């Protein structure tokens, strides 16, 4: 699946580059156009207005970022995101001048094109309508190109799918071999080599001492018993 999502970076080079250039044009033409008598009011170079922010700068920046993503991305979802971002910016170039004036608090007023009828038509096309249509067209082409799975993409995905199980099996085999080569735990060997503990009763010394004491008492009693008749005989002989 991951192989299908990958594409060559060259697939979006042309459309991405054109989107970047059109984004720069859309963001800067209101500021540099008056130098060539190609402007909307106020027709002075580098004059900032809220309408130019919402209707020129922001959609131009969005088209630039979207084109840059399309230009550099080799991942289909990311490239689609960039192309859709550029498409929405192009749609805003077309519709912003119509929708913006209805939002009175936002002050989205593009101004008025200057010059004669032909000149005003060219300004309308170059500033908003034609620019937006061109951006949407290029973005749609990029979306289509990144949605198509070519023969080369299928072969690349198949090759990646064939290589991935081999890598997994190799890693599993290495782990198994390491597990087989692991020596037996030292604790088992130590437990086998340790002799049986001499089980000495806790009261062995006391018992031994009592035994000796009993033996001594018996010997003493025997000695006293043996001496008693001798004492009686001695007393009898004396008398």
C-alpha cells in the first residue's frame, strides 16, 4: 500500500512551478501594477488596503504554498492537499470580488479597474477572473496526475511489496538464531552445582548440651550409688 502512495517528484514539477508563479503574481500585482498603469484603485504602487489583503495577498499566498507542495511532494496525499489548497485559492480569486462586498464589516472591496474599457477588461482578467481560472485548471491537472496509477507506479509498488517480506523474514531468522545461541541462564547452572545444604536443626546445640548434661547426671548418680555401699562397709568395719 505504501508503494502505491509514492510517486516520482517529477510528476508535479510543471504544474507546481506554474502554481507558484501564479500565486506570486496574484499577491504582488496589486502593488506593482500601478507602475505599468495596470491597477485597481487606489492606483498607487505599494498601497495596502484590507480588500487587497483578503482578495489578493491571502489567496496568492495559498496558491504559492499549494504549488510549492505539489512541486516538491512525492507522496500522493500530501500532493493532493497542496493541489486542493491551490484550487480553493483560485476559486476565491474568481468569486472573492463578488462575495467580498456583501460582507460589509470585512471591507473586502477590490476597488475599480482604471483605464478604458479594453484596459479594464484586461485588468479584470489578470487580477481576478482569469488568474483564478488558470490556478483552478492547473490544480485540477495536478490532482488528476497524482490520482492516476501508472504502469511504473504499479511495478514499483510490486517491487516494494516483494522486498518487504524478505526483509521481515531475514530479521525474524536473525532473531531466532540469536535466541538459539543464547547460553543457558547462569542461575540454573549455579542451582545445579550447589550442594545440598546441611540441614542442622535449630536446637541441635541445645539438644547436644542437654544430652551431655543428662549423661553427666547419670554418671554422677551411678558414682554416688557405687560409693554408698562402700561407705557403709567402711563404717561397719570401724565399728
